[in-house]
């Protein structure tokens, strides 16, 4: 699979415990209204599936696939959705689920687009946050872990599409 792992950063127990607490926090943050949990693919697929099972109030699930134009270092204000949620967003609480906030570019591009759909509220939930984004207009309301500034893989996160399936989060050599 190319690169070797350096160290386990969050093991399965750390992740399960934190995801359970986040589910509790999210459940009490939305006492009423329709909640739509929107997972940003592909990185969020494992986190999202564990998280929604820890939220004990009614919700709907849908996904977003955003194009990064193949070059993540190019900071364009534009975003193109390769998959646009079929569920109606207007009037609902939207919780956008990310695996990791790194530079914050992905979020910066998506939030304006989602706001334009007139949701009742729009918040971000990220399992990992590196806190290195300098121009993040929209704060991340729910954060799992303040992550070290290393290249992290596992639990959905990849390096060249590898490592997404490992059940813990590790850094690469
Ligand atoms: C990764 C990750 C986040 C984003 C974070 O996605 O899943 O969505 O980068 O980085 P940023 O804060 O610097 O924008 P990627 O584009 O690699 O796609 P993937 O989810 O399919 O792995």
C-alpha cells in the first residue's frame, strides 16, 4: 500500500468513546425541527455511519460529493457538486459531517452553497480539526479531536485512496 504507518494517534476505543459523546451532544443541541445529516464523501463515510447511530432523535441522512478540481492547492471560491443531495434542504437543520478540517478550503467552498438553499440552521461536525485554517469563516460547532499537524489516515481518511478501512487513526511515516 505504499507508505508505512508511523504511530496510532487515536485507537478504536478513543474514537468510539468520543463519537458516543458527540452523538449525545448533537442530540441535545437539536431539541426540535427536522435534522438532515449530510456526509461529505468520501472521507466521512465511516465516521458518519458510527455517529448517526449515536444520535437518539429523528434524522435523515444524505451525502455530498464535491469536486476539488483535482488540485487541492488551488484555492478557488467556486465549488461543483458531483452529487447533490436529493433531500430538500430548505427549513431543515443541516449538519455537515467532515472527517477532517485541514486547510478549511473544502468547507469554505461548501458553506456558501449550502446557505443559499435556505436551511433553518447550518452547522459543521468534524471528527478531526487541525486548527491551522486561517480563513475559516464558519466555525466548526462539533469537533471530535484537536488533531496534530501530521498526515493522518484510517477510519475513512486516505492516502492515495489507501488506508480508509483501518479501524483506528494513524499517522504516516
Ligand atoms: C479531504 C477530507 C476533507 C478535506 C479537508 O477530502 O476528507 O474533506 O480533504 O481538507 P481541507 O480542510 O484542506 O479542505 P479529499 O478532497 O481528500 O476527498 P476524500 O474525502 O474523498 O478523501
